C-alpha cells in the first residue's frame, strides 16, 4: 500500500474513532441527564399526587378515580397506591408495546432507567397509604434519539470538513513528495536533475541531500570531461595553433573518404611561403604569432562548413578538409581562403609571397596517399609561380549530380513520392561478437534506372532545402516496417538530422509513428553530437517526448566536443557512438587510448553503452576492449547475422 493511501487510511480511521467516541460520550451524558430528570419528575409528581389526596379525606374509591384519571393522560408508565400494610389498593401499568418514539435497537442500546417517585398519603394524622409513580420514558427516548440525530449530522459535517482539510494537507505534501520521487526515478533513468526544495522540513532535507548528490555528480562529470578534453587536445591538436595535428587530420581524411555514406571530399593544403625567411626577419615570437594568425584564418574557414576540419600538418603547411563539398563550392572557398590568408600574412611579411594553396575534390573511395600526392603536386605548382596563388587538381572528377537547388528539390521529392528509398544495413556488434543492432543509413535513387546514392550526396542539400524531416520520417517508417516483419531482429538504428528534431511537428509525427508500431522498443534513434549541441533544447525535447516509448536514443560521431558532455547528463541517453577519427590507429596511439578510456568510464558511470564507429583494422578492434568499449561497427566488424 502506498504511503499516500496509508495516510488517507490513518486520517479516515482517526476521524471515525474521534466521531464515534464523541458521539458515545455525548449519548451517555445525555442519557444520564435524562434519567436524573425523570427521577426528579417522578418524585415531584408523586409528592404532588399524595398531597392532593391527603387534602381530600381520601377513601379507596376516590383514590382509584384520581389515579385512573391521572394515568389516562398517558404520561406515566406506572402508578400504584399501597396501604400501610403493603397491600395494593390501586395500580395502573402501561403495556410493554407502547410507542417509544425511537428505534428499538436504540432503546436496547441506551436503556433509560429512572428511580420511581414515592410519597405518603395521610388522612388527618393517620397514614392512608404510599404512592409509587414512574413517568413514561418515551419522551426521554424521543429527546435522546433527536439529540443523537442532530449530533450525528453535526459530526458527519465536521468529519467532511476534517477530511477536506486533510486532503489539502496531503495534497500539499504530495506535490513535493512526487517531486522527490520523480527525481529518484530520473536518477535511475540516467537523468541527473535537481528539484526545488520543498517547505516540508523532512522532505526538504531529503531533496537537499539528493540535489547535493546530483550537483556533485555533475561537477565530477564536468571536471572529468574537461580533464579528458585536455587529453584529447594533447593527443590530436597542434600545441601552437590549437588546430588538429597531422595524425588526427589523416584519420578524419581516411574516414571521410572511406565512410559508408561518403559523398567525397575536398582538400585544401595551404603553405605559409618563405617561413624560414620570415623567422629570420621577425624572430621566434613574431613568427609564432604569424603562424597563429594563419591558423586562425584556417579555423574560421572550417567553421563555415559542417563537419569541416582545419589542421596544421607541419611547420609551414596547414590543411582544410571539406567533406561533401564538390568542385564548385571548393573553388569559391579556396579563393576566399587565399584572400584571407594573404591579408593576415602580409601584415607580418609585406612585399613578399606569403600563401600558396593546393586544392582538389575527390570522390569517395580514393586512397588517402593518392589524395595527398595529388594535392601536394598542385601545391608545388603554385609554389613554382613564386607568388600568392592557388592550383587545383582532381578536375577530371566532374560531378554528374544536379547543380541547382530547384533540381535537387525536384529529384528528392520525386524519390520520396515514388518510394525510391531504402535502407542499407551494417552490423553493430558487442566485442564478444553478438549483434547489438543493425545500423541503417538511407539511400535514394534519383531515377527508375539509376543507382542508389548514399546519404552524403543528398543530405547536405536536403538540409538547406529543409527536406530532412521527410527523409528522416521515411527512414523511420522503413525501419519500423522491417522490425515488425522480423521479430527476431535485435534492433535497427536510424539517423535523425539535427534540423529535423528542432521542428515540433516532426517530433509529434515521429512520436505518433512510434506509438502505433510494435517495433518501437527495438528502434535505436541517433543524432550527431554537433547537431544535438547546436539544437540542444530541441534535442532535450525529443528525449523527453520519447522517454516512455522504450526506444533507444543516442549520439553518433561523439567525442569531438567532449568538453560539452556535462550538458547531456540529465537527458537519459542510452548510448554513444564514438567518432571514427579517434578509433583509427588506436592500437598505436597512447594519447587517444587514454582519452577513450576516460570517456568510456564516464559514460558507463551514468549507464551509457559506448560503441566505436568506423573500425577499419583488426588491431583497433582488439584494442577497444582495453579502453572499455561495449561494441563496434565498421569494415573490420564481420557481419555474422544471417537475419
């Protein structure tokens, strides 16, 4: 029985006991009073009758007439007159079945017994007889019964008022109690939330203790996240400029080229010309400042493109990776970048060449060494001209996809209306080899005889055209249909775009779709870390709205902004998929091993599963167990699931 019901039961029982006790005491007191009043009345009436007879020279006939006349009025239960020898001269007694003006059970429960009234009748100086008189008790019962009814009504009203006041008190207690219970349930669901401390002293102490625990945990997570983010930066960032270092850039480049949903990428390598001459002219401190300014321009250029990465490859060489960017966007970006870099460097080295750029667009699947070799060739060509300039490579890879936004909108809408959409499936397994779920990115076909294009081709354009909600709902619909058709399947993961989740209409339609599907409990929904942080309030709303539907919610491409991990502590997430750039070459990268070991420790402390993305080498897959990961996906993961 719940505490709330126990409190209600206690209030009801205590109120009934109080009412019954009060009524019983009142009835006994009223009965005692009526009995005493009847006794006094009996004595007074007997005395009055005896006095009346004594003054009339009584004889037996007259006594009988007077007694009969008085008894017939109906106010007396018994009147008798006995002579001095005790012989009854006259006696009148009422029948037992007389109406008592009260229920029989009430009469039996509270009998009224009064003392009879006695008085002496005299004739002159001689005693004539003794009068015994008992008044009828029906009037007393009627008065007692009426009093009981009035008292019961008053006590019932008092009980109702007391119950109402008790309900107000319980309601006042229930609200903070429910808040404390909700906080405890949230903690068990991996949502570390604080609540307003109630006014009730006992609950206030409990809420205060739990809030302190949550704040301590949050502080611990944030401190550990900051520490691990420093480890990540030390392992993957250039100490002078803060940009990515060469090893991290190559890992991201390899992932962008070889990823399952890759649409190709553009690469720009920028060289700070005549660095040794600048060092001799300016000195170490000014040269470092020049490098920092150069790196800041590269970082600003990366910030203008989603998933772009700026890096410092060596002393004078910087790189910019632009996933999903084609030749046309590359040319614009390169020209703007050249102007910005030249402007920044000219302030330090006027009247000299300062910037050379080598650029190229490469379709998916091109080897990293081939990419770097071609861009280096273009960079060498720019350097030969001995002036600021940019050279391109890879122009032989012409794009055959639509060029205008109108054309893109037409083919995406047509693909959706014609159902030219499907999911492809890749296994996500535990480190023991068991299937966790299958990751299912979306594919589109642009015409009836065309090929199936990965999401990297159309999602960037769909983001700009605001078509991602339709694509995401189509993917979820396909996933739920697959789950319903294959009950033995452990689960399917569907990617949601950050631009979709910020729309309340999309979230409502998604929730309705999940409510009407029997496969919702085996659906895994994941949002990119960067998008979840950019639209954090919308992502929080998504987690809250889907919390009771038992689907799994997680983050993909996790770890790039690990210092923000504390913001996710109260959302009740189920898993994170760590970005492939931290996974590639982990077996030989002690810095990333330390970072990922701390990441998995924090994630496990709040009940999250940790999965590695893009595992391409067997050595990396074997190393994941040492850093505490739960599962993995990627080329090195064998698809042993036949379902």
